[in-house]
């Protein structure tokens, strides 16, 4: 069955889809662009409301950053006098009203210039060491300030002089200052909790809410959101609840605001309604359905009818074709008419070819039959001549000729009996020759021990007769010269014809006594077998052997791929 993609209706549907694609794409894109614009506006509104919720805190931190920038220049001028430096910072803190502490930490980690309290050593602090390695301005939260002992937000700014790091200016802002400047949240428009976080995801401050810590996203999620600069995302909180979060960057790379919204707030972000693209898709489906129905009604069903008729014809059904109805398109009826005429011509040619083949087969079998009869007649004449001869040498020569003639007659008789001469099982020929040869040899070797191993092998017609004649000659010599391999042991004859890895191998072996091995000579039979092997282009070997079985004489013929029939034989050709 053809693939669905190869069907005519499918291909026309694809072409129609490509034709309608530009119009459909414009319609779908228009709907999608409208939704995207509305969604972006909703997201920006949520983010804007989040930023508005921390307007006061943001202003306080930005003012602290500006103050640290201004102080850094003034403090550098007073680093030589620690008392004057500390007094200057103390005056600054006193006048600001919002800052809790200010101090300068030199590059060795010593904070001697402080607005209040005693000097502090940060040289062993790991965070200070990291700050020295990559100096930058940053915000951080300390639950207990090193000097004030209160929860504070630290603004740390590196101080340089001609690209040399002198230290860091640190300003602390207490929670009370954030509470003073914070604007009251709008319960309807503001997030439930708003947080100020630094670039590491550390919470600096949050709006007043007893569950503020539980409404934060998990730390790894928050870190990813800050790294990716996500404006809005949904995630599970530390408490395990699904919430909507908004994130905005207040100071590039340093300060962010995070808003935690109820999960149902996500409904305000209009989700794309796929029904909006339903009309373009409906038009496309209707067009495709019309095309597929038209193709089926006017073309496909008639082509299927023609294909069914052709398949029946290909499988051997020679019944008359059923013609297409008059309602079929004229082009298809012309094709149907052409196929009908072609089928009639093929059927007529097949009948003529079968008759000719049958006649040739009968004539060929008759030739084999007559050749067999003539060879049997020659063998009978030779037998009459043998009766008149008294010379042993002459009788032996005629007996050899008579044996070869009988073998050839047996081959032609077997060819005459074959149903299909083009697919002949060579094993049947060899078994017939073996039976007849052993029947004639019973008078000389009554105790001959015979072992056979045959496998069905189909040989090409031009290889059958030379191979069979070679086998007959090898078998005659083996029976003639077979002798006991050892004392009190019968003479042995082993015959095999096996198929192995694309080639066939014939072996004929007879046992010999150690004394007889030296007396066996090459004669006419050896020359004939060599000639037959050349005719079939096979590898031929014949000579004495000695192995675990004792002394013997082995004849071997190996037929390669060219000797085998390439066409598959019918089932009855390989029957034993």
C-alpha cells in the first residue's frame, strides 16, 4: 500500500495548503500580533505597578549610591588623618537623617575611618577578599551590622586613585529608614509583597508582610531570573505554592525589584486563545476537504478499479477486464481501454509462448529418449562383441567403453525423466549412477563398504552431463581399485556432494592398502576426468591421500558460482 504522502489527494491538499498559506499566515499573524501586543502591555503594567510599590526605597538607595560617589572623593583627601575622617563621616550621617553608618575600608581590610564606634578588621572576611579580586559597587543585607549591631542594607563602592584600589566606602541604611520612606501599598494594584534584591538574588528589604519569606521563589529560580533578566515568570515559592513574579532592574546590574503576586493574577495576562485562528483554519480544512472529495469521486476510485484489475492480471487471473462506468472521466476510460487491449495481447502471446515451449520441451525430451535408446543399443552391441573376445586386455578395454556408454545412457534417461530440464537436481543423477555402478560391481566386491552424503544441488543444464560423466569415471576407478585399508577390514568407498558458501563440491574416495598405493597409476580415466573438469570450469584434484582414515585415493571436483544455476528452482526440483 503506498504511503499517504504519495497519494494524489494528499499531494493536491499540500499544494492547496501552500497556495493558501500566505493568506492564512497573514490572518494568523494578525491575530497573534494583536494578542502579543495586549499581553506585553499587561506585563508592562504589572512590572510598572511593582516598581511603583518600592518608589521610596528605590529613591533612598539611589541617593545612597550618589552620596557614596560624592563621599569617596572627600574621604580620600582625609585618609591621612583618621580622626578627621571619622568626624567628617559622623557629621555626614548626622545631617543625612536616613543613613545609620558610614565607613571606609582600606585595601588591607582595615576600617579605621568610621562614623561611629571602633575600627573594625575585615582582612579575614571571605566576602571582602572576593570584593578586592573583582571590585564593583554592590548592595548587600546584613542581619547584624558590624558596628551598629542592627539589620542594615549596605551600599559598598570601590574607591580608586589612578586605577589603584584604595578601598571601599560603605554606607548603612537601617530598616527604620526604609519604613519611614516607604509608600503605603495599594492592595488592589500592588503585589502582595515587593522585595528589593541585589545582583546575587539576596533580599535587601521587603514590604511589611509576616509571610514575606515564604512568598519568595526558590533561590536557584531567582538566580536564573536575574541572570536572564526575566520580566515576568511563574514559579513555586519556598513554601511550595505556585505564584506569579515580576522582576525589574532598577540600577543596571546592581539593584532589582521583585514582586510576588497571587497565582490568579496571571489571568490578567491574556493567554492566547487558539480559537482566534479558528476561522483561517476552518477555511483551509473546508478547501482541503472539497479537494479530497473531488479527487476521490472523479479520479481515485476509478484508478483504484483499474489497479485492482491490473493486480488480478499480474497474479495470473486472465478473466475479462471489467470496464469503467460511463460517468468516469474520458481520460481514465481511455487508459482503461488501453490496458484492456494490452491484457488481451499479453494473454494471446502467453498462450502462443506456452504452446511453443511445450512443443520444444517435448522435442527435447524426445531427443534425450532417442539418444538413451541409441546408447543402450551401442552398449548391447558392445556386450555381444565382448562375448566373442577371448583376449583379456581387449575385453577390459571394451568393458571400460561399455561402462562409459551405459553411464551416458543413464544420464540421458534421467534428463528424459525430468519435468524441468532447466532446473535439474544433480544429486539425482549421481545417485542413479552410483546405484548402477554398485550393482555391476557386486560380483567383484561383495564386501565393499559404501558411505554416501548427498545434498540437493541444482546445476546449470550445460554442467550436468560433464559433471555426471566425471562422477561416473571417478566412481568406476574407485570401485575398481578399492582395497582393504588394513588387515581384516573391508574396502571402503565414500561419496559426497555438498553445497557450501555458494559453491558445490563432489568427493569420491576409496580406501587403499599401503602396498596398493604405490601401484595405482594415472590412466585414460584420469585424462577423461581432467577434460570433463575443464568443460565445467571446476577445480579438479585426484591423487593418493593419507589421513586418520588410512591410505586412500580421492577425487575432488569443486564447482564455483558459475557452475550453479542462478535462477531459483521450482519446489519439486530439489525433492530427494
